């Protein structure tokens, strides 16, 4: 099973992140700290992520990718 990963080095860290808004499983949340949600980037909860890939398609900075869930093959 695939899950999403966010590369915060290329993320614009917008407080109105479209990825957060479209995630059907609410797996994307703010990284700890920061003056506003997303100021320190965003994280994907791999336990909650269903691997649908919607986030990868809507990210304006192309900062998300899919990879195999930890402990699985493929």
C-alpha cells in the first residue's frame, strides 16, 4: 500500500494548503510549532493516509510523493 510524503523543503507552507482541504481521510496536519498552522510545514499521518493520491495531484508546489507504507512491500 502506498502513502503520501510531504517534502517541506519545497512546500510553500501556506496556511490555506489545498492538500489539507482535499484529503478525504484528514491525514494531513501541521508540523508542530509555528505562528500559524503550516508555518513549520505539514505532515502526513501514515496510519490515517489511505494512499488515494489526491494530495499529489492538487499540490501546487509538487511537494508530495507516494511511497510504500513502512513495513510493506510494493
